[in-house]
């Protein structure tokens, strides 16, 4: 009986944490940029490249600050930053305005701002990663450090936001 109660409480708390993240993002975001889920992004990344169709043309943009990016980021992500984001510099790296562009940050707030700027610049398939790198790591996906080595570390921006990172090693500096 105790085991059943534990499982029910655990499942309830997991569902609440997902709801709370939705509420948090709704509080700070306008939802002008479509979200992409961790599961859907994982499927897109793992899909075989089909050069005849031009498939798998996915660009990952990390809109966190450089010190966060250096600790860990999604493999093959391009750092674009937030405070010093430069639209002209970023668009010079993005030749295909029809490419699938996924912007992420810690949980998905800063990334929406950057994604909006890309949409206004004419990019058609821009998405905001729901839950950001924290949710990516929480779902036990790989992040890499500045040497492209897999790491358990994730920069948590600050202690207040760190509660959203459930898996891995939290880094604050």
C-alpha cells in the first residue's frame, strides 16, 4: 500500500511540475513563436538526412549567455546570446530562410525573444524549445561542453531558475 501511495504522489508531483512550467512560460511569453517539444526535436535530430528532399535542415540556436553556453549546450548548437544578440551577425550564418530553426535558452523565455526577431527578419520555420536546455537535460538527452564532450553540467542562470533542472549537475558561475 505504501508503495502505491508513493507512486501516486510521484506521478502527481511530476504532472504538477509540467503544469507549473507551462504556467511560468505563459506568464513570461506571448506565445508568438510555436513551441517544439523535446520529444519532437529529438525525432527531428535523429531522422536520417535525405539530400534529395533537403530534409534534416535543422539549425539549433542557443540564446543563453556565452558563460552558460561554455558549460554545456545542445550538440551542434550555434551560440547567438541574448544580451548582446546581433541579428545581422546571426542571419549571416542562416542562409536558408525556410530551414527549421530551433531557438533555446534555459527554459524558453529568452529564446522566444530571439525567435521573434528571426521571424520578423523573414525566417519561416522558427520554433522555441519548450523547457529549454533544462527540459532537454531532464529528459536525459546529451549536452556537450566547450570541447564537445558529453557533460552532466548545466549552467542554471541563477538559483531561482535552477529548480527547473532536475537531472545533472547545476552550475551557477
